């Protein structure tokens, strides 16, 4: 075997030196404060069995899609699922992609055109940034949730650009590494004022916000003011895949031009059926959604009582992050919590900026209030 390239070896050694080398870990039996399975759908026996029943009843005995959706992979379960998702999210059309990463890369590399402008929150997810890098449009970041900075950019760019241009404003309804939410009502006002197209990633809002877990946009009744929403199914829905929500022309355009849609094998009938059944459960699993919301409130109350509020990023979502600077420091505390039986993960630089290393607590409907109180008491003893 040929020698491994020196440049790659050097990069790995640098990660080891910085205590930031990533490794794959097997599942554990610790109390779950790490997964994105916010309402327990990933381990739902009801969803598992109903998905199987759906396939049998519809005589779908098929393991794979057999090809891309434009060739042989567009099985009828896709159509039923996309129609259901569009109705659930109150849009004309929903187009399923194989993952949230594929959806964001497909959208941002394809929809903004040469001469267009993309203004994105500086903490936007890596998949959004990767898609923007592949775009022919010019892009500019604005400070996190800072709409004064966004307006400054809009005014400057409108002065610099004499010709009318299409502007896309990009944000997330719940940020994955902070758990905070932007003021979307204010953002809609700005996008309307400057005639921009608003794009919102709702990956961590689906199954968490809204009466039936529809997300923040529908909770605030803003769906008619958003050009495109990206919802992903590997978090609150507990399965796999994603969808881009918008009007029919947007779906038609993506089918014709989004390379991450065109040049990949479709999801299996089983995967798409799981998405459909999980959506159906969102409309009936009121107790799971309510339990999650109560746990979020309890977590925030407990961290305030224990004096932990100053180290936490302000959040009313299922993602709660305690800033503990330094890869070694945060890993040490995470390891101590894990030794006590709590699966809490350390988020290291370069995933987050240096000095912003953190413990990321993911809350779930199935966590007990006693578990939440105990893990926070342990954290308090370790940091104070």
C-alpha cells in the first residue's frame, strides 16, 4: 500500500495536538442528553410497526428505490408523503431530498443565480455554507441574529448595485449549536421592506415548536412570507431525509437543476413510508410534544436556581448549551458527566469557534424532571 500523504498525516496530528480529533463511538446505555430524537420517534415501536403495515397493505415488497427519482426511483410512496407534508406545512409543494445536507447544498448551489446576493447569518449550518460556496451568487454574512447589521449590509449593497438584483436572506429558526431563535417576525419585516426572498432552515424546530410540531414559522403564522423552508427528518421526526417547502415552481426548478437531487439514488420505500407515518404521528402525539415543552421549561428553571444561567446560551428550544472554553476543559467535564451515567457531549473547536467550546444538552420528551435536575446539579458541582 502506498504511503499515506504527509499533508494529511500532518492535519491529523494537528487535531490530536489540539485535543479535537473526531472518533466514531458506539451507542451507550447512558441517559440521553445527546441525541436529536427530541420526541422519541426514533425508537417508537408504533411508528416502526405502522410503517411495516403500510408497506404490506400497499403491496410494496421492495428494499431499494432502484435508481434516481428521475429514472426508476420515484415510487408512489414519495407522492403520498410529499402531498401530506405540503398540506401539513401549508405550502403548495414539498420535495423530499435524501438528507438535510443534500437539501441545503441542492438549494443554495442551484437557486441563487449569478448576479444575485445571499445574505446569511454567520452561524448558519455547514450544509448551508457549503451550498453557498458552490453558488454563482455573491454572498455576505451578517452578525448572528443582528438585524441592524443585516440592514446595514442591505443598504450598502443596494447603493453599490445599480441594477435590480434578487436577494436571499438566510437563517435558521433554531440554531443547532446555540439553540437560540432569531426574531423571525422582525426578519420578515426586513425582507418585505427590501423585497428579499427569505429562506429558513427549520431542522431543529420540526417536532418541537407549533401546536403539532410544525415549526416556528407556522407557529408565528409567517408561512406566506417565506420563499423556502428546509425541514429535516433525522431530528424531531426520528427517521431520515429532508424536504424543501415552497411553491410548485420552486419544486419544478429543483427537480430540473438541483444536482444533489438529480444525481443520487432515491430513498427506499421503507424510508419514505417511515417519514409519512412519523408525520401522521405528529398530529396525534400531543403528550410527547407537551412533555418536551415542560422539560424545556424545567431545565431553564433549574439552571437559574443553580446559578448556571451565566454560562448558558439563552434558549427556549430543546438545545441548551453551556459555554466552557477550551477543548480539554469541556471534554474533561463531559467525561465526568458521562461517568455518572449522563450522555452529554462536548462540542469542540473547530466545530465551534475557539473559546466557544461547549456542553450541548439535548432535551427530550422522555427525559424525567429528576434526570434533568440531577445532571444540572452535577454540572454545577463541576464548574463552580
